[in-house]
C-alpha cells in the first residue's frame, strides 16, 4: 500500500497569518516527498478560510516549483464550477510545468453553500451529472480539435492548449460514493477516490464492495486504483490524541454547517454548530472518532492500516488538514513517516489507470 497526502491552506481563526499557513503547507509537502509519499492532493473551495483553494492548479504549480518527484493531484476539481476548455488548459499547463506529474481528480463538489454562490444555486446532488459530461469533453480536448453540444456546455471546435505531457493523458481519478458513480468510473478505467468521513470501517468496506461490483460488470477492464482518505494523527500520548479529536470535532462542526447550510459564515470563517443537535450526532462520538479516524500511537495506526491493506486499498490518503495546530501536524507526519510507513513494504510499481 502506498500513501498520499492531503494538505489544505487552512486556518480556523484570523490570528494565524496566511503567510505562516503557506510556509507550513510547503514544508509538509517537502517532508512527504522526502518520506516516500506517492502524491499530494489540493482541493478546490471558494470564499472559505478553512480551505483557501480557489484554484487547485495554482497551489500544485507552486508545490511543483519546490519539489521534484511527488505527484500532484486535484482532489478535486469541481466540475460544475468550470468550463471544459478552461479546465483542460489549466490541467495541461500544470502537467507541463511539473514535468508530467499531474494526477487529475474530478468530482461533483461538497458544500451546498458553494453551489449557491458558484453554480447559481444548483443542488449539490446534481453535481455528478456535470462530472459525467465534463470529463469526456476534457479528455477529447486534450487529444485535439473537438466541438461539444451537451446538456450543460456547448462550444464550437476548440482544443486544449497546451497539451498534457503525459500520454495519452494524465491519470484520472473520480470521487465516488454512489454505486452509479463507481459503475461509470470503472467502466471508463478511471481511478477511484473515496472518503468515509467519520463513519466506521464498514463504510470503507461498502465502497470496496461497490468497486468490486463495478469491476464484475466490466470483466475486460484493467483494474483502476482505489484510494480512501482519513483524518490522520500519529500521537505519542493521550494529550496529543485528545488535541486531535478536539480539532476534528471543531472542523466537522464547520463542515456540517457548510454541507447543509446550517449556520453563518463571517468573512470566510464558518460558524461552529452544535453537533449534539444533528440527527447524525452519533457519528461524532469521541470514542468512535478515535476508532474510525486514523488516530493513535504508531502501533495503533499500523494495526488500523493493515486492515485497509488487507481489504485491497491501493493507496491510503493521509489528511493533515482538520484544524490541528501547525506544530502538531508536522510532528504527526514525521512520526508517520518514521514509524508507520516502514511497516508497509513496497510490493512493486503500480500502474495508474488513465482512462479512455
């Protein structure tokens, strides 16, 4: 099993400067590259201080300038917020600047608040339809001249300039949760991104079963890669563990606010809501968070990750961004690299599916 890093330009309070956050993010990416991580992912979010990411390609181009080998992925470019020509060109330019290190991740988007501002109030539940029209158009534009007459976009003949360095195009990843998305992604040979939020390991087993079911429907398809993400904290003692759980609860409160439009956002900072009042409040129990998230001592984290490896997870995505303090984030990643990763031997090179 290989490892990926998610690190966001994140701040929960205005007393931390963005210059400090930016410096920390780059240091984390460089630490991950030196430690053997396969890739780093940048998100796309708008008008939110907890994830300053109006254009993931800008963030990744900056990382590219200060690294040499780690792959650089979008997790994810939000299809309803883009035009296919613009998205194809931005992605290709990053692939060029990075020497062919782009991993192109696309998804339908997460927060209804953002859809209200970026997509004219489109329902977040409709976002997947835009992904399924967008991605074939982007791939076609990468190949050469192409005209599009779809439901959501229409344009005369155009092409991506520049073209991607990787041929036929960069590896493609699709954020998947619903069975229909697994079926569509696997049928086209796209790699799978999953996130079980705070839910138990059984949620990941459900996603893996959907992946296997989709593969069974496409017996001639080369098996794509499957990754899953968790908030992660490698802790030396109970004090560090409690701090990680506290940070996760604070971030999850803001996430629920944005996902369901339950509270205010002031100058980019989302209001915390009371998780105890949510119908899903059982998902935020402290003991369950400790068990379900990738939190614990090095030995406990290794034990958890071995279950993921045995399930067939190809790459585990270590999410460092959930409100944990900057020093604690760096310490956790250092411990993960030094004491956890050696327990997972390299079993040979993986071939990332590129799609068709």
